[in-house]
């Protein structure tokens, strides 16, 4: 018997993030999950970019009234680039005289780490709230610098210009192509087939890039169908990241606090508490959680078909499940012969053929010690 499995043992979680993916991977793996890391984009810093340094010099020469900080990584990168070019002291001195507005707590933290103090911070962590606040305060004649992020909305800047402001965008980093496009395509295929239990996103550009890659590989409709079906738990760190999904009518899982720790907890809870079903069998406790199965502490190596059959048998609590009923849970299967083949595959994978009993002319049932399923 193996040591006690983690709460996510047997589950597979796909991560589309590039930046800070290590934190997500380590946290999910500590909980027993298998992680598929397929970054759909990568951050390309422009710290040595001539355009960034020229824009910084213009900010120093023509100080803004307001500076909108949208991301912590972007603001830190801006200060680091200025420092490399010998401009940090002049830039910080300029920013001290400006009204600094933060898109949220992470941006606020980066501002304070640079020795500055924000004038105001958006509670919703959206640039739209910052723009609305500025418009309410009145921006006619004011000079505004907006530190851009990966999926900045040009319409927000235009609304400030329409209200009389002079607006300059400042790009500190760009989104580059996926480090391994073939890996992204394979991940999408696994999402479509149900081989992945959850997919986790931390940026709107990364989420949109997943859709773009699906369209290019001919899997867009299948991906949408899989996400809509609920077979795959689709989770985003916050509402900004969720925007590409909302645009196509999907409602991803979003934690109450828009932080990685809260995202990890809510995904873990959903895959365990909400979906877990267990039953005592003659061979130990059998637990189904998400797409995973664990028997007596051992993760079972099951494909989608055997997992679906086993989940149906667990749900029956030891009662007989007919072949037509099992056929209904097998995607793409057309006759009861497919059920028999899948049951044989299940018995082989489990290594305990007697776990699934054949009831002549009726169907199959689990070899349980006591009837009843605990959710």
C-alpha cells in the first residue's frame, strides 16, 4: 500500500501561464496533482528597448499630472529599465510629483516598493475603474501616462482623450508566442477529450491565445463544447483574466480574492469536495474525484472511458448498472460491445478484476462492503 495520497492525487491540471507558473505547479503537485504546463504565450521584456527608454526620457522632460500603474511586473520593469540607463533617480523624482493611480493591490505594492505612494487604488482591480475615477475627477487639460499591460483596451485611453486629457501609453513588456506551440495544441486536445480535469489561467492574453491556438488547429468548437459541458473545470485568477471566456458566453470559476493562493484553494476544493465520491469496496476505499480514481490509496491509471464507467458504478452504490446505462456515459460509443471492451480495460487497469462483478443478463456492479455512496 502506498502512502496517503494528496487531495488531488490522480487529477491532471493544465496551466497556461508563463509568468509565476512555478508557484502554481509546485502548489498543485504538493497536493498530488499531475501538472501539464503549456504556456500559451510568453512575456518578452523590453527593458533594453530603445522605445521604452525614449518614452521614459519624454516622461521626465514633460512630467505627467497622472500616472496609471496597471501591473506590478510592468511597473517594476519600468523602474529597472530606467535604472539600467541611469535614469531611475530622475524618473522617481518625476513620479513623486505626479498623482499615481494603481489598478489594484499588486500594482500598489510595486509602487510602494519603489519608495512612492499611490494617490488612489481601484477596488475592482480593473483599468476601467481607474479611468472612470479619473473622468469623475475631471481630466480636461491633464497629462496622463498609462503603463500598458498585455490586453490593454485602447478604448479606455480614447475615452480619456475625449474628455480632454492628453494620454500617452507606455509599453514595458510584450506578449510573445508560445514557447512550444505543439505542446499547446496537445494540451487543447486533452482538454477536448476529457483527459484533463482542470485548466488554470492567470492572464487574459494567455486565455485568448488558447482560443487562437484551438482555432488554428481545428479544435475551437470541440474546446468550447468541452468547457461548456463542465467536464473540464475552467478557472481564472480574476475577472480581467476571465474576459475572453465571458466574451463567448462561458462562466469560468473565479475566486473571491484575485490571488494565486485563492485560485489554488478554490480549484482544489472544487475538484475534491464538490466532485469527490467515495465507496467502501472489498478491496479498500474507492474515491472518484474529477477525472481521477484512487483505490486503497493507489491512483488508478484510467483512460476517459474506464473512468466514466467506474464513476457510474460508484454512483450506483453497489447496485447493478445495465449495459445500456453504461453505454450512455461512454462518449462516441455506439453499441454495448464497447461497454464490454471498456469494462475489460477497466479491470486490467485496476489490477483487481473482481472489483467489477458481472451480473448475468443484467449488467455490472461494484464489489462493495456496504451499499451507499458518500459525497
